[in-house]
C-alpha cells in the first residue's frame, strides 16, 4: 500500500505535468486521500468575495464568447479533449488519490471526459432551431437558440472530473462561460482540469475568464448559488442539497439543473440470464465502493430465482479483492471517509432492526492502511420500508422478492428517488412494459444492463427527488441556451395574428 508521502509525491508530479501553477499548491484548503485517511498538502482557496470576482470575469468573457461562431467554440473543446487524452494517466491518478476509485474506473471516468468533448465538438455545428408554418401570408415563424450566460457548476467527490466535463464541454460550445465549484474533497482533480482548459484556451485564443475555478467549502458554493449573474446553476449532490439550492436559485429567477440522489433498483425475472444479471448487479452495487449516484441499492427478484441470485451475489461480494486501488486485481477501493462508514454501519443496523437478514458483508475489510475499506453488505428484507427508502452512499444492497410483474414494478417505483434502473428479462412483453408509460419511473431505464455505466450519448438524469435535470448527451444542450421565437414579416403589410383587426 502506498504511504501518504508516496501519494503526495505522485499527486505533485501529476499536477506538474498537467501544468498547475505551483503557487496554487499552498493554502488552507487541505487535500487528503481516502487511501490513507491522511492529509496531503494545502491548496489556495477562495473567499466569497473571490467568487464574486470570478463570476464577474466570467460574465465579461461571455460578452465576447457568445458572438464567437459555434464551430470556433467547438475548436476549443476539441483542443481540450486532445489535452485530456494526452494526460489521461495523470488525471486518473488524481481521481484514485482523492476519490479512491480503482485504476480502471478512474481511467474510465477520464475517458468520459474525452467522449463528451467529442460529442460537444459535433454539437457545435448542430445547435439547431426550427421553422414553423405561419398563419399569416408573407410571414415566417422560427425558433432560435442563443447562448445563455454564466453557468455555475457544483460537482461532487464521487465523479470529480467527469461531471465537470459534461457541463463544461456542452456549455462552452453553447456560447456560455463557466464557474466551477468542485467538492472540497477533490481540489487536486479540479486544479488539474482547470489547468488543461486554460492551456486549451491559450492555444485557441479564447477570452480570459471564460472558465473560472473557485475552491472552498459551503460558503463558496452558496456565493455561487446566490449570484444573480449566474444564469444556470448545475449542481450534483444529495437530495438534501438540492432542496436548498433549487429554491434559492428560483428565488432570483435563475435556472437550476439538479442531479441528486438515487435509490436504484434491478428487477430480475424468471427468464433472466442469471450470469448476465449477477455480473451487472455486483458491479452496480460494489463499483466505486457503492459511492455512485447510479449504484444499485435494491434488488427486486422473482421468488423462484431469489435464493440462487442471492447466493451467487453473496459469493461474488465475498470474492472481491479489497486493497490498493492502483494495484491489478483490486476491485474494492476505500470509502471516502470515516463518516461514510458510520452512515453505512447505521443503515445496516437499522435494516436488521427492521427484520432484515444480513446475508453477507456489512463489516470493515481487512486492509492494512489508514483508509476505510468495507465488505459490501447484502441484506434480505421482509418488506420495502424504513431504511430501504433512503440512499446510503455506501455498498449496501437490499433484496426484495416479488410474485408477479405488477408487484415488481410497484416495488421498483415506490421510492422517492428516480434516477436509474435495470430489468433482466428475456420476455419481450416484460421489457416493453418496463419501458412503457406504466413501467419504470426513472430517468434511466435499462434492459439486460445494470444501473451504472451510462454512455455520454444519452441524456443523464432522473425524476422525482433526483431533481429532473439532464446532462451530457441527446438534447441536454438546450438547458445551457435560451430559446427565442421569431416572427419575420416580409409581406410589406401589417397582419395581426388570429385575424385581429385594429383599424
């Protein structure tokens, strides 16, 4: 296992190759690693006044950037994608050091950044409006999309680089400026990303201030939330956080894009390919140590195959190697901190108190390091109630059984969150029902695929207490632009709509 000194050296070397100014690597905001549970070094943080200054610079840059042609804006994002690909290993190392992800997952997260840059470059030539037929002769009715303004991005620790890129790549090609407040748990990842974008901006002649990074704790985020110059606030975090952010942005008539909690379920039917189902369930529940918003937290399995599925998942959980996330073969990295373990322990105890049977895990793993490693918890629950309705950001999988498909859908949809879900079935009728209007009520609904591992081509986000926002692919770009309806009169006369005669 790497020591704190090893991780400090590795982080500083990666930051140097990424082009981070060494003057920023001294300050009161302390970077730490969940691998050892120890502090690495301090970085410079911002005050609330500093946030206001950053927003002001971004607002000024927007005045220039909004009139820059879309394909020229796309060239900046193309250059950013090239730099990210060039420094993939460095960024992935920082993700592992600060978020604790195993190396393959960290590399996958950085690849998402490259992919969204590719997507956004194509999008820069496809910000399409539309033309509609007018009821008045000699008139044309059209719809156009224009740059929105400053986009504020607040991201969480569990995807410290990808979520920023989803927002930033799309916002930049849409003609917006960006101010980013990352999690205070992952400031080094943010410094690395910001350095690469600044290099891309210099290479492409983009205006200074187009991207601003603000580091700090809650007060820094609140300053960004409350600044009226921030036209769109995209925030990723807990439902509790969203309940605070949404009303505050709405009170100043700003827009918010919220990506909040998930309590994601997988339904396993009698016709399912159990090899496929179990493999997907194990990754969904244990990947990133259960610290994804898309982590599989509930397993709704038909009673005829429940015993076999539970036994196979338990064996898989017990076989997962925990340890140094940089090492080959390790599939379980640490929880982010001790508080995460305390929350997991409390949830397991509550589930048992509510009649649940702890089949496997739910204890700390035997890893000789200062971090917090745990064995994924598998619990059979007598009913869906109490703790099952809450999201614990840790590897806990609750198992519920059903008899008919209607009951499975009812169990699936009963929770307040609505992010991601999966159905494993080879019955086309079940699959179509699940994807239909009375099926899964989640923003992401998969068939014969698990809850985690979304591609950037599709819009990412959920319903209900997940917040309703959409990021990344499809037409998510519209959230970063303003819509205008235009009437063009080339008739040479005045004609009022609806046949109104005004003399």
